[in-house]
């Protein structure tokens, strides 16, 4: 029969459209190296690409699992306050509800008390999946309260930022006031001689970069994280010049003295645990 004379293997050309038909839950095309990688392998590597070390975004809940001893907060301090819509901004309430549904959080932050490497620590993590991790009145208040608690109990503070959204525009001046509130709280923490480690992840921007994210006694970032105030496109259009390659990426910022270190996700917990004993007992 003719059928058996056909070559055993045939090359199947997959059209660009069909490539996206691969089930999402099985493989991912890595934005770093464009390779198709099994999701299982990405998960195993703590949501990084095993081929090029691209760091994928992770939700706050998973970040806490990664950093806190036993993967849990001993006490969660967030979840009791919810954003109002002070300017009656159209669709803001719906966006909050959508973010809540997506992340299971009241707002773009999860925080509490945990131990890291056995050291009692106040830990806060912002969540990019909730309105870009943007800081409104809730994030500002939660961070300020956590810092006040840390001062009271003499704990070091670790804040992990995934806040590409910066200050939340839907809350206007109220969200901008959170920059001053969190910065003032951190000034009190510094006056109490307690350690603050800021961890910047991709992306961190706007009013978050311009306040608590850049005020760490130690500032570390994950590889290739985009850390900015205004984004590169806005800057290029304003100054009418091309920006250097890798501008605003963690490696560029380290070279220019904006960061203390770049730490791979796999080494993040160990690095923080090693640094925490610097703080007062
Ligand atoms: Zn990759």
C-alpha cells in the first residue's frame, strides 16, 4: 500500500495562529528567550525560565510562600480595609472587584508578620495582578501600619514591590499622599534603628519607585526587573533622544548606583535571611 511508503516522519509546519492553540496550562512561550517551555519546569524553577532565567511575575501569595518560613505568615495584617472611591472615578469600584476576584485579596497587597530564616520579620508584598500593583489609600495605610507595628515590636521590615502601576490614578491626590505617608513611616523606622530591605521585582514604577521602594537600607532587585519612575517611551518622547540599551533594567541601575544587589529568585530567601540579623535584636 502507498500509505506505508510514505516517510515515517513528516515535518508539520505550524502556523503562527496554531502555535497559540497549544493549551496554556501545559507550555509557555518564554518572553525572554522565545523558547517553548513546559509550565512544570517553570514552576519547579520558582517561576523562572530554566533556559534563560527570565523571571515571570508571581502573585503576592506565592511570593510569601517563597520567602516566609514554612511558606506562611504567622499573622496576616492585611484584608481588613477596602478602598473607597473618593473621587467617584468611573469604573474604579468595578476594577477593585475584578482585582479582588483575580487575586483573592482586598487590594494589591498582602502583608503580615512571619519569620524568615528564624528571624521575626514584618513582610509586605504588592501584587501586580491587582490593578498593576498600584498604590492607593489601602496599600499606603497597610504599609504604614505594618511599619508602626515593626517599630513597636522592634522587627525588621521587608517589602517586595511588584507595582508597575505606581500611584493609583483613580484615587488622585489621595494616592499621591500615600507616598509621603509610607516615606514618613520609614523615616520613623530608620530613627528607631531598624532594618528595612526593599526588594524590587518586575515591574516597579511611578509613585512606588518614588517612595518606599527606593528607601531601603538595602535595595535588591530580581534580574532584568524594569524599575522606573516614568516609562522609557514617555522619557524618549519628552527628551527626544534615544535611551541607552537596557535603560531602567536592574543591571543598568546596579551599574549606576541605584541598587545594592541583584538577586536571583532562587537565592532571594537565603540572601534576605543572611542580612536580617544586621537589625537590632
Ligand atoms: Zn527563557
